[in-house]
C-alpha cells in the first residue's frame, strides 16, 4: 500500500470534524521526516527518534500559533 493509499483509507476512518486536523497532522509528520532525512543525509548525522519527536512537537506548536487550528482541536496545542 502506498503512502497516498494509506492516507486516503485512514482519512475515511477519521470523524468528519477531525479530518482537516488529520490532514495537517499527516503533512506535518511527512515534513518532519523529510527534514530529518535531509539532516541525516547532508550533515552525516544518525537518525534520532527523540529529536524527531521534539521537532514534531515544536513545529506543531508553530503551526497552531500560525493558524492551523485543526491541529489544536486534535489536542496538539502546547505539547512539550
């Protein structure tokens, strides 16, 4: 199953009032993984799950402050 197929299938399982937040969550997750991948490739560092999780939390807070209210509805606001 491709990433897009998974996304479409999972999206259908999410309650309608949370779908916009789910889409933002998936995009944010993909963005963080892409940035971590580039960091590891170009700075020759080892991947670190804790670093990725903290980057996700920090970026989620920035997105919410920037107007991604649907992420906040999912309970992602002010995660530490």
